[in-house]
C-alpha cells in the first residue's frame, strides 16, 4: 500500500516534469505515428502485387495504426538510465530512502506515458482518417476486455526486461552496446517491421515463446483478431511465466548486485 | 583552403577521441552488422510472397538496403553529431563562442563533430551492395559507380539541408531540444525505393523531402536504369538547398539572444 502511495507521488512528479518538455514529447509522438505509417505503406505496396498475404489490406491498416498506440503504452527507455545510476553512483542516494529504486523508474515510466498518450491519440486518429473505412476494430466487447487486460501485463514485461538488462551494469562495465542490440533485435522480433503472422510457418513455435512478442505484438494480435481461443490462452500463459521469471530475475540480481555495488558513496 | 585546414584539425580531434575509446568502434561495427542483418531479413521476409514489388526484385531492393547503410554511415559520420549539438549550443549559450571564431558560423556548427566509428559500417554496406548487385546481374562500370556516387552526394547534401533547416528553428523554439529527432521519421522512408509509395507521397519524397536522391536514384544508377537528367535536377536542388539554408541561418543568428546579453 505504501509503495502505491509513493508511486502515485512519483507519477505526479513525472507528469509535471514531462509537461515542462511537452514540445519535445510531441515530436516523439509524431515519429511514433510516422514510422509505422511508412512501414504500412510498404506492406500495402506488397499486397498490391496481387499476392495473397496472410493479412488482408484492412488487417494491415489496423495492425499498424494499433501498433502506434501499443508501442507507446508498452515503451521503455530506462535501461540506459539504470545502468548510468549504477555506474555513476546516482543509485547511492536512493539506497538511503525507504523505498526500492525500481519505484523511481515505475513512476517515471507511467508519468511520461500519461502525458504522451493524450498527444498521441489525436495523431493516430488523423492517420485513421487517411484510411477511412479500412480500420476494422472488433465490435466484440470480450476481445476489447482481453486486449485491455493484456496491455498492462505487456507493458510490465517490456519494463522488467529493460530493467534487468540495465541492472547488468552491476557486473558489466559498459552495457550500452548490449542495450542497443536488444532494442534493434527486440523491435524486429516484436513485429514492428514485419508482423509476426507474416513470418514463415516453421518459426512460429519459436516466435510464440520468445519474449519480445510479449513486449508489443501480442495485444495487437488479440485486437486485430487472428488468434484462436487456444492460442490466446497459451499466450496469456507464456506472458504470466515471463512476468514471474523476470520479477525473480530482478529480485535476485538486485540482492547480489547491491552487495557488489561499489560506486561513489557505497 | 583555410576551411579545409580547419576541417582537418576537427578530424584529428575526432581521431584522438576514437583512439581513446576503442571499444566504441567495435560496438558501432557490431550493432551496424545487426542493423544490416535485420534490414536484409525484413526484405527476405517481404519477398517470400512475391518476386517483385513495384518493379523491384529482391536483389535490387537488397542493393538499396546497402546503399541506405552507406548513406546512414555518411550521415552518422559527419551530419548527425552536429545536428544534435546545434540546439544545445543555442540553449546553453555556446553559440557565443561559435560566433566569435574567425570562420563562418554555419561551417563550424555543421562540421565540427565527427563520429568516426560510423566509418566501420561502410565495409559491410559496400559488401552487401556488391553481393546483391551480382545477384541482380549488375554490370559494374566506373561510369555507373560515379553516377551513383554523384546522386548519393546530392542526396546527402539535401538531407543535411533539410535537417539543418529543422534545427535552425531552435533559435525560436529554444526549449525544444529534441527538434532534431523530427528528421528520423523522414529518413525512415529512405530505406525503401520511392516507387513503393504512391501519389503525392512519392512526389514529396522525391523533391520536397528528397530521400529519393539518397538511396533510390543511386541504386538505379548502378543498375543502369537511372534517368540521368535527374542528376542535373539533384545538383540544382542541392545548390539551392545550400543557399537557402545559408540565408535562413544568417537570418536566425540575428535572432540569437546570447546567454550573456
């Protein structure tokens, strides 16, 4: 309960800080819409070759417009900051506080998104106007509920994955290359450029189990409606396993990491 | 001549930096390879469904992916470090010093910083162009390569002008320190041939936001399918871009309220 109160405080603090830089965040949001739109155009060009893609034109449009929103809801940017806090000793001041350091990043993550989303949604709406009549959102409320239930879990997996990666800085001097590689490979395996449903059938077993599907693609797949109930259930099971596994990783890494932490002031 | 000497000095400083942080070079080359691999994989996945997209075969698109990596390396090498720094100069008042130096302020802010590790990515990019080019049945000729290089140079200059135009606005939008990021949304389009886009968008991407000169036209030159008249258009556009941005920059600098005044 106390942790919740602290997070609420931190979120408010971050909302204020983010509002201060609203112009900069607006530019991020523009890019968050433009880049998926460009990828969408390319796939539409492919679909116009008269070939049968596993996705119809409408599904492609819906996929990439939803991707704009989901990618922001589930975005993370903290690995670099966690690593920096550990390396430069900014973490030390947090060790004195009666709250775990992770709350700092949770507050920052939610706080920024609270400001980003109201900026993003009108832009996605505008993009939707460009494709009037081709956006097919489900009318089935059950699917919306599943989607909405899935979103925070997916965001949490993306967050924990980044946090664990940044925490490697307890043992590794420079993790920036690793972080960069993860963001490239992660975006690809999360279906940012090629929807996972368009990958060859032979790798679908691997795609269903690898973590990056559960940092972006899975909720979109639920909403664009191409998952059988069995595969949806299986997805939720894998998602839960990742949450538990990553949380355990985080706890273990920080227990042992803090012992070997030797930056300024520790 | 004096400008060339100044640039050489900047180059030596950057070289000293690379020597200091050698691991950065390795990391840059490795992540460059990952980026290249993912671009190739994307196109391989795309061409599972069809043998040609808007008149481009898989091998031709892979050549373009290589050309994009070359352009990306050139931009990362000389352009992007400087474009990111300009809003900072304005915000933190370092423009004061820039204006005091006895060289053109636009020259200084545009070339001072170099990210030399980006050079490492040229090797893999050229390797991809050669490999995919052979698959596409390119008959390599010095003329074609020179034409491609000329197109690419026009493209890079035009992209620089566009980016420079955007960041020059930071004299008015002082708090907007991410204004340079606007460029990346545009640059994303350079990954694909312009013919993948239709209608107005294609015209925009050819002339207004000239990514076509950077990647599409050079690839077509290598394939022997470029419209040579466009090269003249590119040169004129690039020259006009340089002049216009110079005018805008001089106008903007007059609006600079320095840190100390």
